[in-house]
């Protein structure tokens, strides 16, 4: 089997602590990496994420990043008419250095592909809570959704313009081959369950009904979304009516929304299909379609801005959610506005109890959506809870799925034996890199 790319993500503090030359040596020599990219805007998230301490960082045991700071230069003239302005690192050991150019310079020396990622949130949502609460997503009750990282509304014009310019400016002013993002789109609301005392006989994990009903807890129902939905021809009154009713059913308990309690129990305890729920709540179907239209329009804006800045730069979406369609992502709809998709399944990290069935099925779902003229990059966890054997097994499974590349997740928490297992797994699976 032939693939084009083996990518690895790096953080600015990795480069500051270990040095780009050392990191590149480790990745190229141990894992055949031919593509490196900087997470140039990173949300607040303790690193390393899935273990207590770093495994090969001599400078620190762990790191707590600033929230959604930019670690490379931008042309602020492009933001002079935007309400939202980029915020840069205030840490002494990180500020005043363009870490993206540091990575690009090393990549060019080694003839590696170079990229950048704008992660989940590219604007500090703590700042948004204080200064721009109108840009944050709201639930059916009009309350700001208190997600762990906060979620801005993709239909807010100020958010849309800021995001478009962030991608445009990054590509315009840096010699990258690709720009990747795992932007948070719409809050899905999570999966709902029947009251705890029915848990033994109500196995909601058998179906997608729980996550589908959970959309009633998500967003966005702000005035901007109302206006956008009407502009696109959706029946906003129907959406609000049905989502309000579904919200009560989804959250019914013996002490809250008692009138809907039996509906909750019978719905989640039965073998009702998702199709029936959509038939009974036509506003739910319209809400799903409206969010897909909104996110597709956002991707179109970003994609066209990237191509305007540099037509040769690849736009890569980093799929990070279990049910993308519940958060406004339809791979068939965004296919014209992406060049590749990275799938962030890290089954290796949890022991792959399903023998990589979920990883396989997700790859096929993405391929169904974007077809064969766009690339799929499959992630592999090289973090501590994985094992060399699982990594090699995963690569063997992936070698049967027509992927176009691999991506390591993530160098900062990896064990070297796991990096070695990537090259070993490729050899055992007869995977060859082609230019």
C-alpha cells in the first residue's frame, strides 16, 4: 500500500523545551515522519493530555497553556476592521518568537511538509464571556452554553469575519503547505439518558437515540441563528417549538418536567428508531439541516479565503467528534471546501476494545462523504496508554482502508518505543511512502 504523508503535531512549548532539531530527528528517524505542523493556536488544555507527566521533556513535568493564544506573527492591519482581535502569548519564554517560522525553517531544511493548526477555539472564550457575551452560543432557553472551552456562534458576523481573516492571514504570511483545524462548530448537547434508576434496563448505548435527543441541550438559538435560519428558508418557529418540547423530554426527571417523565422513559427504554423521532419532531430535522448549512457556509468562507491568500495551500479538517452530523458537519456538504480530512480517533490510547471497528467505520464514513479525490489522514495514538503491539495492529487495519496518510497523536506525550512502532508497523503492513 502507498501513502503520501506521515504527520506529527508539535506545540510551541515543545519547540522551546526540546528544540526543533531534536524533535525532528526523533520523528524522522523513528517514525518516518515527512510532515510536521505547529498547533499555532491552542485552547486551554493541560499537556500532556492523557498522562500526568511528560515522557521526554527535561525542562518541565507538565504545562498549562494559555487559552487560545497565537504563537506566530500576524499582520494586524488585516484585523483593523474586526471587532475581535487576536491575542498573543504573554509567557516570557514563548512571546516575541514566531514559532511557526521556527518549525517551517526546520521543515524546509529537511524537505518536510510544513503546516499549522488552528485548534478548537481560536478566540479566548474567557474573554468572550467577560467582554463579548453576544458571540457565544445559547441553548433553547436563551442561556449561554457553558461548555468546557466555550463555543462561539458560527453564524455571528463578528465571529465569521474573525475566523475567516485568521485563516487568510496565517496562510498569506507563512510558507505553509497546509492549514488544519478542528474548530468547535455547534454544541451538540451530548447524550441524554433515562433517570438513573432505570439504567439497568435502559441501555441507550445500543442506538444513536440518546445523542440525537441530546441536541435539544445544544445550540445555537441566538438571534443571529434565528435570522440566518429565516434567511435560509427554515421555519424557526417550528424549530423552537419542537426543540423546546424535546428539551423537556430529554431532561425529564421525577423532580423536573414531570409531565414528560414517562415520555422520556418510554422513548429511551424502547427500540424506537432515530427516523421515528425525526418524523415526530420535524423541527429537529430542520434544526440539523440548518446547522449543516451554516457550518458548510463557514467552511466555504474559510476555504475561499485560504485559496485567495495562496491557492496551493491545502485546507485540512481535523474530525474530532463521534457524531459530526450532530454538530453541523456533513462530509458530503463540506467536501468542495476541504482538501483533506484528518480523523482523530485514538482507539490505541484506550486499548482498542472494539478491535478498531469504530476507527474503521469512521474512516469509511469520511471516505463516503469526501470521495476519492480528497485525502484521508488517519490518526494513531502514540501516547503512554497505547502499546507498540496496538499501534502496529492499528496500522495493519488502516492499511486495508485506502487511507492517504498517518498522523501521530501526539509527540509531546509519546513514548519512544511507540514512535518506533510506527515505522515497524508500516514495514509489517507493507506501507510505502510516495512523494
